C-alpha cells in the first residue's frame, strides 16, 4: 500500500488533465486529494488509488505556483515532504517545497512519466508505434489524397488528379466528355489540396440546379462538408453582426452563380474572403465574345483574378467552339491568352507537333516533316539520340518502344494548352457498356387526347396535365394510363433484376410507386428532391441491397442528379425530356465506367389509337426524334445539344401540332445535322490533347499501385487496435462490412460515430454500391482524427512489459525508445514530403548495448507478458538510476543516426526541386503556359526547405521498459 502524507503532490493516472494534486488528509482506508487546477477534490481508497507520486530528479526543470522556474540540482526530504534545490534562470540559488509546485504541471514527456512511475498498457505503446509508422509512410506516398475517397480506380481520373493536385495553385480546364467524371476529378484535386494544406479555403460556384448534387458528391465521396450559401444564410449572419463578411464564417463554401448574379453585394464579399481554390461547374454557360461579356462571366473573371487556384469544369472544346473555348482559357490566365486572334494563330503552330505525335502513337514510319518537328524540339533533351535509336534497324523492340514514348512526352510538353486543358473522350477511354433500346407503343387514353397546353413540352408528361385539368369525378391518372399496367407486368418479367425508373416529376414518381404497391404489392424505393440527404441515402441503400433490398427505384428528374446506380442495368424512361443533354444524364445514371452489363433501356410511349391517322402524340414524336434523328438511346450524342439548338422551334411546333409529315421532315433534318456535326467533331479530334490528358503509362501505373494498396491494406488491423484502445465496439454487419458503436468507456468522440452507431466497410466495391456505409480509408476523418489523437497526446508514450525470449537472459533490463526526427514547419511548405516525422528505434540493454536487429519490435510483441501497475512501479523505483542512464545512452545513439537521415532528406529535396526548376525553366522557353509563379514557387520552396530541414530536431516520443524473465 502506498504511503500518503498531507502536503505531498500526486497525479491521477486516469485523469491527467486535472494537473498536480495535493494530499489534504488521510485515514487508515482513504486519502483525500485536492486538484487546484481543475477545482476538484477526490477521495480514493488507498488500496486501489490510481495515483502516482510526483518526484522530480536532478536536471529536471520545475515551475513554482508563482510561475518562476528552476533547474533541480539536489533534493532534500523532511517528514516525507520534498524540497527541490537549484538555480533559477538568472543563475540565482533557489529552493522550492513540493507544496509550492505549479498546480497546472502535467507530466507528458515520456521520461518524466516513466520516472514518476506512470506507465500505460502495452497495447497503447504498440498503437503509438504503428501510428508513427503509418504516418511516416503516408506522408511519402504518391497515392495519398488520390485513392482514399469513395471513387473507382479509373486511370484517366487518377492521372489528372495526380498531375494537377501536386501543382502550386493549379489553374486548369477540365473538359472531359459526359460520363467521364469531371466532378470526381475536381473533387480529387481539391481533396488532395486540402489534405496537404496547399489549400484551406475553397469556393465552389455551380448552377442552382446542381447545388445539391455537388453537396452530396463532396460529402459522400470525399467526406468534405461544404456549406451552401444563399441570401437567407448571409442575411442571418448579417443580423448577428452586420460588419462581418458572411463568406469568412466557413472554410468550404458552395453557392450558385444565380445567387451571386442577383446579389452584387455578396459578390463583393466573396471577393474579399481570401479563397485558395475556386471551382466553377458548367463554365461553358458563361457567355463571352469580343462584342459582349455576360454578367456571370464578369463575376467569375473577378473571382478568378483574386484566387490562386482555379478549376473550370466545362463541355468539350469541340462543343464550345473556338471562341467560347478561348474565353474559358482567358479566365485561367488573361496575360497568357490576351486576344482571340493570337490564340487562333498560335493553335495553328501546333499542327506539326500533332502530326508527329499521331505518327508516333500509330507506330507509323516517320515522314520527313515529322522528323524535322522532332529535331526542332527542345535542344536540351536527347532528342537526336532517341531518333537514332528509333530509326536504327538493329535496335531491340523494347528500346524502340522506350524511345517512342520519350519522344511523345517531349512533344507533349511543347503542346500549347496541354498544361491547362484536360479533355478525355469516350473514344479514347475504354470500358463503357453497350446500350440497347426497346420502344413500347401503348394506346393513348381518350382523356389524354383532349389535353391542351400553353407550353408544348408539357405534353411530354400528360399525367401532370391531366391531373391539373381533371374534375373531382374523373379517375386518377394511374387508373387510366396504360404505362402503369405495362410497368407492373414488365417488373414481374424482369425479376430479380434491379430496375431504375425515371420520370420528370416527383409527384409522378410518388404516385407511380403508390400504384404499384396497391396493385401488386411491389415495394419501390422512391428518390426525389423532396427527400433529405439521409432519406435519399436510405432509399439508395435499400435499392442497392441484393439480399433484403427492393427490386425497383423510381426517381424524379432532379432527384436523381449526381447519383449513379451502375449495379443495375435495366432503365425505364417513364417519359422523355425535351433536351438531349437531360436524356444523356438519365442514361448516365447507369452508363458509367464500371458498368459490366449491356444497358437495357425500356421506353413506354403513348401513340395515337388510329394507326392510319395523320397525327401522332408528343410522346411518340419525341421517342422517334431521339431514336431516328439523333440515335441518342444506343450511343452517346455529343452533337445532340447543337442539333437541338438548331431545330428547337420546329421541334416545339411539332409537339404542339403532331402532324406526321412535319415530324418526318424534322427527323430527316435532324439526322442530317447530326451526321454533319458528328463528322465535324470526329475530324476535330485532338489526339495530341487526348494523349496529354491521360498518359497511359503513368495512369496505369497509378492504378496498379492503388489496386495493390487496396489488396494489402493494413488499415483494418490498425483500426481494430484503435477501436480496442479507444473503447469502440465493433460487430460484423454483412460481408465486408461492420457496425461500430461507442463503448461504455469510449475514450473520446470520433467523427461520425454517434450513439446510433456507424456502418463501415473497408472494401471499395461495397462502398460504391452502398452509400449508407462509411468507406474507411487512411484519408477518412475518423482515421485521421484517431491518428492525431494518439500522436498529440501522451497516450502510449510509456510502457513496461516482460518477455521470455530465447537469447535474452532472465533478469536482463531492456529499453525500447522511439525517437522522432522532424522539421518545424507548416504543412503548406510540405516538408513532410521530403522529411516526414521519421521514427528512429533504439533498443539497448542496461550496459548500453544495441539489440535492434536481434530483437525486432514484432518479436517483442509476440512474447510479451503484461505486468500489473504496482509491480511496474516497483521495478521503476528500484532501477530508477539505471533507467535514467539508459535514456541518456539511447539519446546519444539516436543522435548519431539523425545526420544521415537529414543528409538523405536534403539530397532528395535538392534533386526534386532543382530538377523541377530546371525542367520548368527549359519548358517555359517552348511553352508559355508555364507560369513564372510556378517556377518562383519551387525556388522559394527550395530556399525555405533547406533552412527548415537543416534545423530539424530529434525528440523522444515514447519508451518501453522490457524485463526478461
């Protein structure tokens, strides 16, 4: 039993935050301790009190309650109370009774805690070691920030994110074709920039209709909580403090372009909010020409002018036209793209480069023009040697292929807009499914035939018109519309296949689901804009569940935006939209990279009852226009919008009048326009840009690395240790998934883990299929927070264990020390890329001999035996002087290793940054898209990093005493 005397200073092992306690009184069974720092008084049973006597040693620095400090030289004891003697900082002698020690002192340094007899369970030490190891690995991984989100491992997306996210203040145009994932690319880039703290404040500006889609995508895929800003939110902030700028109240802000356009004051506030990164979706709708500049364009132009990084998401250059495409590039760099005429002239200069790359890509014989282009490329490259190797008849095939790739890369670096524009096409990116359509003609109800509409497009949804015009005594539309019975039958025929149904209206979706349930007991998930995010997640999860889920999901037009269901391959289009882009968006819910089945598109449409009639219905017309005029069901239709703009007036007139001869003429005209526009798009294909947007060798290597990391991930084992130590209960939910619940003694809250629990998965495919599950990765907030909690506290920085190990004599005393070599800089400097907090492990015995190699960390853990706290305290007290000497010896050993690590880090930094400076400087001479500030950034990085790394410090992070038995 411990001996307590009033006036002594003790510390609570379980509540370190309470600071130093003072013994107030004691009797034969209990002791009363006052913790002045926290204002708490506790009564403990002597026999089991979780308390440790605070005793400093010569050489320690102690602080008085008056906040002056002294270095301890020697210690005296009188009636069980200690007095420390030494010198203050000014050299004057001083004495400090333990009762006058600062109440707020907390023992956090490993040696302090160990010498005071405070040791943690061995599992905490092991967790700390693993956390240090993983933190060091992640800081140097090229995949960190690219593969931990809820995304598929798609080469062109990984390539763009890797290429752009590592730049300083990236300013690029993302112009992939529809369905290739521009939003994911932008999300990966901003997620990476936030993780590495190259960006901290992000503003996303999108059309009003895409606000929710972006909110969901950023949250569900990247765990980024954006705040939607509108006038109501800004006004509420104004009411609290009219002087505040509402936009500085959040780091991650999402707002609509319409909101900014209609509130000029908010534009000025947004301009003053110091963003690091601006993301603009649907940038092709910003109107600009030499004669007219829209207000929306001016707003984005001003924001881009004061924001270092800019990502513009836009349609492909071919769809935009050259002038519109130039307008987007001008937003990124007005100095580089000052006027349209210069831009057009410059683009023509790249024709020889494109010709040479085409020849190299096609492995064709190089003609004189291509050879001349190659020889005129950057003089500082070894182009001539590569050409000779390529042309030599006796060169091995592997060397020729290597030379061809190197020549292509040299040329790509010279390409005019290659560094600022990324545009992938379906023609270049493989992996998309085939599509088959079936049109089902159904007789139009008489009640629908009498409907009239002011807007012709309203005729495409006759059930809504009918309900708006019907009297109380008329039947509900679901009782007269043959599409309802057809759908009921078709769902039975398709069982057990999943079926996605899309209708324009949320009311139609709801009423259709109710009708199916009433007629056949079919329970359909419903997905529309009136649901909350959580409700949508639950509906999507129910639909995705193969075991207990529903067969059918019915979505509204707006509600389905941003959600993909590629696990299904049957799509029912209950009605058809007017705009071809919306049709492609609907099909795109299933037609994604990763879809393994042919997509079956079912289109029920209403037709005139009389087959010989001279008129048709609006629904029949729009089906045949898409099928025969645009071929938009079975193939993507990049020219569809251009055709629609040309024939829109005629199309609306045909919908209203539905005269067959006019319809046939419209379809013929549309087919001719579609052929012409598609041919122009194909002829305008920029193979040079396509290759530069996804260099296959780099892209595929990134994917292979990511797949290997997924297969051999250490995360599940690591998080199991986290859950065990922090008191989180885990149980199996289903294949590859688990449910987490806070345990009764959970140490601290973790992000997303509420009392209701959290369903998690480590499997990427499961996470993509079930959006109600959290995808735990090394980048997930729960993982990052847990790692920070371990490393920012004293948890596990001391331990004492026993081992029985062949080759180690019984009674041997060992000490395992974990030292951290780290630089003191912000993450904005990104010094961790070159010198992450590096762990140096030292294992010595009481004679100062090293045993690191003979006794690995894993071997200790396999044979360790727990030691109770009282026994551990006795060992420490009896061997205190020996342990202090072992700490000093370990520090000396680690100090000898540190310079070698520092030299390697400085060498790596110099080679990387100086190499990049030289590359960009040489490249700038042939490609003006390399900005001066990019080169200055690397120059400043080298100067700052060399100073920071040279001043790196070594500290003891954790130690474990090991007794051989």
